[in-house]
C-alpha cells in the first residue's frame, strides 16, 4: 500500500513539474513575441526618419540592435501560442527588418537591384526556416491573410516603396495599424500624385502590376485609393497614369 501511495505521489509531482514547465514555456513565448515588437520599434525609431528613410550607414557602424533582431527573428517559435494576428505581425516585422539587414550587409550601394537574387534567391532564416523574401511574402503572409494593404506595409528598400513605419506591427493593434499605414501612404502626395489643374493622377506601378488585387470586389484602383482619402478623394473623371518605379535606395544619404 505504501509503495502504491509513493508511486502515485511521484506521478503527481511529475505532473506538477510538467504543468509548471508548460506555463513557463508559454510565458517565454509571449515575452519573446513582445520583445521582438518592442525591440523593432526601438530600432526603427533610432534609424528611420519621419520620411521613412533609413540610415544604413549608421546601422552598419553600430549593428548590435540589428544583429539582435535578426537573431530573434531566426529563432522565433511560430508554433508557440501565437494567434494568427500575432503571427502575421511577426512576419510583417521580419520582412522589413530582413530587407534592412541584407542592405546593410551589402552597403554601400544605391539600389537593391545591385544585389542579384535579393527577392527570389537569397535565403534568410525566419523562425527556424530558410526562405527568400518572396517566399516570406507569398507563402507566409498571403497564406495567412491575403489583403492589398500588404503592399503598403512591406517596404523593400526602394524610393518608390511606401514610407517605412517607425513602429513595429503587433497582433493586438494589427488591423488598426494596417489601416493607419495604408491611409498614410495613400494620402502621401509623393506616392499618389494628383494634379488638380491637369485633372490627372499618377500612381506607382504597383497599381498596374497588382491591378487585379486593387480592383477586387468590382472596384477600380482609384476607387480603392479613395477609400482611404475621404477628405481629399480623387475625382473619378481624372485620367490615370503611372509613374516609373524608382529603384533607388530609401537611404537617408542620397
């Protein structure tokens, strides 16, 4: 009888240990996710100005924050207790940080086009998986939530890209942040170039490349834009054209 009691006591103690270990793992996963978001915001506020331009030279001279972020991105456990919004935010932040990291690794340069395979060949480590930037966008982000607003939050290091936000995306505030960033970009006169006198509007070529996405649900590209320009919408009668994509680096030193 004593042996049975002792055996049951051992089992109970082991069960309690497993519960405590599991609770600890959950807490560590949550803090890791929060830490990546907090660290990314601190990094962006230090090295990105209000125009969304990146000080690549300064990062290269003092890379510790970037190196720490790249390590966090590489080792993050996407299976550990993350909601879909948390995971989406993680991948958004990872994309933008990885772009900066690869540019810094090859700096000085004047365009991402000087790095062959930058989007579709270069393998990067994200949450324990090797993938390209294109794979991160299409196989991770789009499979989670395929939304045209993605085009205004992913920043590929070029002048024609949207302005890089100085705040990291978080699962809790994700959809508010997506709307805020999209409004900021589509109200930017450098991004959507309206000429009221000539009655024309010039759009970046992404609206031509991804026309089907912006024309979903029966809306034209211009109608999509006007959803985010309530106070200064572009008249539907204006003629639409596209300005050439500017592949120059979004560098503070131009």
